C-alpha cells in the first residue's frame, strides 16, 4: 500500500490501485469445501476385522488442506448410531466459536441422520494441526490431519522439503472403544490400554505375523529432506518419535514456526481436549534429513 502512495500518482489513481491490490490479496484466499460423511467401515488390524466409526470410510480420516487465510466449510453428515461432533484441534476460532465442535460446549451433537456445517477461517496460522471427534471416545478412529499451507506465494522460512508426509500416531483396540470407555466410567478406574500403537493407522510388524503387511512405509532418497507432519492421535499416551540413524529438525509447533532445532527424539503429548482449544496440547511438525548426506 505504501508503494502506491509514494508513487506520486494523483489521489484517485492511488485509491484505485490500492483497491485493486486489496482485491488481489482477497482473491488469493479461497473457500475450501469438504464433505465428511460419518459412517461405519470394516477395518482389519491385528488379524481381526471390526466395524469402526470413520469419516468417509477412511482410517485415519481424510486430510483437510487449506492455506492461511482460507475459509473452510465442512459439511458433516452423521450416518452412525452415535452422536457426533468434530473439533478442529488448535484452529483459532476467531469469531467462529460455534464451529469449534466441542460437544455440549459450543454445540449440541449431530444426531443420527442429521448434518451440520462447520464454517471457519484460518487466521494467522500455518503448519500442522488435526481434527477429531469431540464426544466420548470416538476420536480413537475419527481423526485426520489438518495441513495449513502458507499464503499463496509465501515460501516456508526454511528450505523447501522434497516431500511432505502426515504421520499420525495412534492406538488400536481389539475391543469396541465405546465399550472400553463406558466400562472405565462405570468402574471409576483407568481404561484398558490399547492393543497396538499405529502409524497412519497401521500397527506395523512388531505385534504378530499378519501385521507385517500393515506397516506404514515411506520410500526416501538419500540426501533429500522430508517434512513429517507429526500428530499424536493417541487417546492418553505420550509418545516418543525417532528415526533410526537420523536426526529431526523441528521447524514448527502448533501451527507456529519455531527457530529450527535438531533432536534425535521427540516427545509428542496426547490431546487434552477437555481444555479450551487454545490450551490444547498440540503436535510438532518436523523435518528429517538423512545422515547419509
Ligand atoms: Cu483436540
């Protein structure tokens, strides 16, 4: 704007150019529409198939991708027997409080057969967050990544990675997770622990033979940088993350860039979603660079 004013143009021209520039900036923000159908799906893990609550039949659920400044409109339709809300973990709901998705706090749950449209603008944030069910224990299987890219034309404040990959750490129960939390609430004791930890919904080869094919694999090339968008979607557990013979450079935490620092291991805390969103403990995003460079 100051460039226009200092250009020496007559005032009406300056005003016109300023208006055009404003329109151009506004045009770079988009409205992103998503349809999230909450539905049951049969998923096989640890050699057994069970029916779980999902979004669009996916476990983990679909990634929600937007740029800073974009409006996000998510139509959620509930096709399962459970009441449902979805929470956009860590997204600052500035003047969008009704879109926060906390059941019985900012909204009544979406009942079976009903829809609700979440409508919010991503303001002043860029990085990795996540979305999850915010009622009972349904977030065990109803969750996914939120990827907030910088504004169009704005680079990362670090070397651009060769590839970006969401890495969602989670848990898998053989039992119905709603039965697990119901029993814990009845007894007042701790809940049963999960049967497996997962990476992007897959338990990996450490549990039993039939899990070998259910392993998350990322093919990498030596010397290239990969940005792992790390999310802890476990119910209650702090999780440690490390890659053998590699280091991790943390470049962003909670959708805020940080001065990059290098570690061998990260601890990622579980969600504390009974707190207001601004107090939720969130996940770091990291880049890792193979040591073979
Ligand atoms: Cu949360």
